[in-house]
């Protein structure tokens, strides 16, 4: 579980210096100082998957597992295909008190979710655009070439690429919808009771513990309505969680 020794593509020497300083602190096992350096970069308004990954590693080394999970999750959102981030996230999740199974999904729904989660929105945008341009190129060649053989070849290619274009476009639209509508958070308090209503007088429904990832369904003042992987719902105060 080492840091990523990279220079951030950020303007200004200060950010690069802080990132390298954080890496040096981490290598020297001065994890609290490393956290301070990485957090200072975030406070400046900059982020990257590498920064969140290194910050997650530093928090893990200090035993702050909920903070480690939060930063690994943020790194995954920016670079979901990174195996190192995924591996360290799974290691951090082994510290969780709560083991809540997800509601079983139909196989094609699960497959779509896995494929969608594999690509970041940025990568999916580039892929969809590339397939679109390839489709347009094949279509133009099909309609303009004089050779019957080449026209048949590019017609077939246009049909095949057109099918991929439809699939990528649907995946792209689904990713945008999920990104804009799905808000998730990590529980930061050691233990918190989920209530039946957004008030202190609400009935305690069940308890959850730090590090658990939940979905935000609604908000009322300083309260969030959350949903667990198994479908249970309830309200907790905003002070008990951090948005991913």
C-alpha cells in the first residue's frame, strides 16, 4: 500500500511541492504530516485520483479507516478502472463493522451497472465521440466510393459500428443520469442511530457504523434520508457523514 509518486498536473509550484512533500512524509512514515500536505492541496480547490488515493493510504496507516474509505471512493469516481484503488478500497472495507448484503439484481441489471461503473464519465465521453466519428467516416465512404466491393465493405462496417454507437450512447446517457442523480456518502461517526423522521424525537430504527457507504435519497435541513444496500431507509444528521 504505497503512494503514487507522480507530479500533479496542476498549475503552480506550490501544489506540486505539497504533493511531493506529502509523498516524502508518507515514505518516512510521518502519516499525519502527509495527510496535512494532501489536505492542503484539496483546500486549494484541486483534486485528482492520485491525490485521493495517496490521502486514503495515509489515513489507513493512521487507523482512520472511514476517512480512508471516503478518499478511496472519491478516487474511484475519478478513475474507476484503477485496480490499485479498488484493491486498497476492498482492504479498507474489511475493517467495517456492518456487513450489509445488497438486494439481488437481475443479471443484466448487474452487468450494466458493472460496465457503467468501469468507465469514468470522461473516458466514456471520449469513447462515444470516437465511435461516432468512426461511424460518420464509414458512412461517408459507403456513400461516396465508386467501387462496389468497397461500398459493401463500408456499408457492413457502418452497420456494425452503428450498433456500437447506439450501445455506447445508451451507456453514456445512463452514466450521466446516474452521476447527476446518485449521491452517496460514507458514515464517519463510530455509531449512529438511523431515525424514522428528520428530528431528534424520531424513533431509532437501527444503528450503523463508521465506514459504511450509503445512498442519499432526500434532505431536510441538516438531516439526510439514507438508503442502505439492503434497502433499509431512515434519517441521520449531516454531521455523521461525508459526501463522496
